[in-house]
C-alpha cells in the first residue's frame, strides 16, 4: 500500500508539473494565452486525484461503496454551491475551474480520513515493478482513453471555431456526465468482485454475458430517454434558444451505449490483468477518433 501511495505521489507530481510547464504550449494549441492560468490551476486536480486514488481503491476493495458515494455526493454538493455563487458574482469559467479544483481537494482530504490508513513514502524497486506491470499499462490506457474522449475538443477549436466547440460540448458534457456516473458505479462494484474469481473461466464468461446483456439494456433505456425527450430536456437545462441544436442532442443521445460497452471491456480486461491489451485498444480508439474527426471535417460534416 505504501508503494502504491508512493508511486501515485511521484506520478502526480510529474504530470501536474509537466502540465504547469507545458501550459503555454497547450494553451496555444487549444485556444490562446488566456488558457495558461486555468491549465496551471487545473494541474492541482491531477495531483489530488492521483493521491486520492489510493484511498478510494482501498475502500473499493473493502466494498465500502456507500462511504465512497457519500464522499462523492458531499464534494459534488459543496462545490456546486460554491461554483454557482462564484458564477453569480461574475467569475465566469473560473467558477467551473474552482469547482473542479475544490472537488478534487475535498475528495482527497475526506477519503484520507475515511479509509483510516497512515501512509509513508517507500522506494522499493521490486514492489514498484510489480505494481507498474499491472498499473503502468492501466495508467497508459486511461491516458489514451481520456485523449480519445477529448480529441474532439482539441480538434474542433482548430478545425472549425470556438463557438462550434461550445455548441457541441454543452449537450455532450450533459449526456456524458450522467452516463459516466452510471459507469463509475458498476465499474467500482464489478471490478473487485470479478477479481476474486478471475481464474474461474466459466463463471467469468457467464458474468461477462450477464453484464453485457443487462448493462446494454440500461444504456439503451438511458439513450432512449435522452432521444425521445430531447426537446423537453433542452428547454429545462439549456433554454429555448438551444432548440435549434435538437438534432445534435439526439445524435449524442446514443453516447451512453457506447460508453457502457467500452467500460464493460475495460472492467473484464482489467479483472483478467490484460492491461496491455486494454492499452492497445485505447490507442486504437485515440487514432480512430482523430481520423474520423479530420475525415468528417474534410467531407464537410460540420
């Protein structure tokens, strides 16, 4: 556990430091110089999330999902109230940034006391190698999954416009947030349970088919809910002026099904310790995302 915590600390410091250093280049790549300060502030969340991952993982292993849920809920409620107050006082996108930073900090602090483990920094090459053989590929697959999911944001700004990115991002993030919450629930529950009988192939196969069947029913119900009630949801959460983007919202309605199937694959590959294969799938996903976005743009499919 101390080795895992130490690796998380090292990795968190490296990636948050790298984001701080590269923020001027990344800001110009995504938008302009105004993004430098937000990117540097956002790097704090990377460090906090790396450190809190050990706390959350320990609670997941002990199946303390109610405790994790309460921590997440408390952080979400507190930070949403703060963000709304800041937004009303004219903080603009800094209100959203404050919410992200504050949320990661609250989860880190509360989860540390909730899991009740005292960490110490250790440097053990043998332990590091053992963890990294599994966690390294897992980490790289997570990085490429996030890159694939964010490729549209990076490219739309450059290929089309910032306005087009805003029109696309708002409904996508609305649907993605709800879908990802569902995904995180069954991911947290399935992975520790499946890992306990990873050598029982018939049982694992049966579990995969059951998960695939029932979670796709759930995903399709969520998608149909978005699709059939698109105009109502737009009026409630976006405003009347967004009704002109109804077709975009309906197209994005099938995003939950795709996310759920991707997460099912992740869970089972991880539970079988096939993290290298998982990484390769995510690299392919990232490449395809770039190919389809650029290809679609060149075909005029704005």
